[in-house]
């Protein structure tokens, strides 16, 4: 009988170890796929960039590499989140998962930890490996071009720099990451609702809901603007860029936590149903 009915760190570590050992083949294949896709993309871009002569000391491929970093993070992050409850797809794997002597929170948290936190570590490693592969290939192909170097991720943020930066301020970068976690939380929630074909179903549902909300918002904004044309206000409320980005980050954090908690209760509910 389990003494801790909510969370036990030794039991949680054993569960994570069990998950890693049982799924090592699929995890290795996914890591290789992640590395392969990014390596092909950056090498393909380098083929077109390095054919020309540049006088700049900065690597001309860095602007593309920074964009690839963000797009790959969003796409593969959402794809990883859709695999969170993949063991609930078949009856055999579902029964094996439910019969493991752990609490529902530990079972959910272990899956969340692997496909959210561990994914970020694996993503950074595979991205740097793909980047170093590009450097190795084109350093051998063009030994006279000494500006070929691994991308510096500090170039993701910077204002008034002479080189290309993806985000002007830290607030913009924070909003970008907060938006990523929010969208990923939607796919985690979707994986608890649809264990099979979770990515496609969540994406389709998100697109439909997003279009509906956009149309309703556009319609309400038009109505409000037309109704307020005959009124004059004593002053206008002006918010700075930092305040707007800060508000966006706070909203994303709130709804991200809400989706994670909702996903846990949805998983707990489906666990009870599948046991019956």
C-alpha cells in the first residue's frame, strides 16, 4: 500500500526511469528525426548563403538560423505535447499504465515533465548539434571563409544592434516564449481529450475556435467603435509597449497554468473511466 497518496519523489523518479527505459526506441527515433530535420534545413540554407562573397564579419546564415530556432521550437514543442498521453491509445498500453502503482498526479506529472521540460533540453542539444554540423560541413567546403561560426543565441534579443536580432527587447522575447507555453499547453490538454491523432485534432479544433473568436472580436470591435463615434472622452488611456507585453505574458501564464491543471483533471477523469 502506498503511504504517500499524492506525490513521492523516489516513486516519481522510478516512474520516470521506467518511462525512459520502456520508450527508449521511440525516443531515440524522435531525437534523430528532430536533429535530421533541423540539420537538413540549416545545411540547405547554407548552400545558398555561402556561395556569395561577404565582407561582413558576421555569419550571414545567422538570421535564418534564429528564425529556424523559434519555428522549430513551436512546431516540435506542440508535436511533443501531443504525445503526452500516447500510452492511453491502445488497451494494452493503457492497462499497463493504469496498473503501475503510482498516484494519478505522479503519472500525469511524469508525462508532462518528459514532454515539456526534458523536451526543451533535448531540443537545445539537437539544435546545437545541427548547427555544428552546418559549421563543420561548410568550414570544409569553404576554408577561406573564416566568418562561418555557430550561431550565438544571444542574438535572439537586442535593440539597436548592428547585427540581426529576432526580438528587439526582452519583453518581446518573453511574450514569444509565454505564447509558446500557452499553445503547447493546448496540445497537452488536447492529448488528454483525444489520445489518438491528438496533434491533428487539437490543431483543427484550435484553428476553428481561433477563427470564430477572431470574427466575433472583429465584429464587436466594429460595433463598439461605431457606437462610440458620437461620444467624447476626457482622456485616452495610453499603455507603454512594456505594459502591453507584460499584460500579454501574464495572460499567457494564467491560461497556461489553467490548461495544465485542466489537463490533469481530464486525465484523472479518463483514468477512472478506463478502469471501469
